[in-house]
C-alpha cells in the first residue's frame, strides 16, 4: 500500500503532467495504473499517449520510492 503522502504526490504529478502535456493519442476508457490490482490515480486523460507518458513517469517515481515493480501493472483499457 502506498503511504498517503506519496499517493497525494502521485495524484498531483499526474494532474500537472496531463495539464502540461495535453490530451494526446487515441481515446481510451479504463486505462489504469494499478498497484496490487488497485488504481493508483484516476485516468489522467482520454488520450492513450498522455496516459502512457503519465503512467511511465509515475511508475519510475514509485520504483524510486521502494515499490517493487512486480506490484505495478497497467490496464490498457478499451478504445472509445
């Protein structure tokens, strides 16, 4: 389980990247970054490229904070 401070930081980082990067890529629904099968943050955008960029950044941050990579998965959702 993520500590509350890290989870809040990930949420803030996700929002900041999505606002800065913009909403790019194919429209997908249900594109989720999961930790132990539970969502880490809400889907940051509808665009698949934006979600991939945000989730790759958050994954690196989680690993740098001691989260084992085997606990992190991505559900790629479905095209809308």
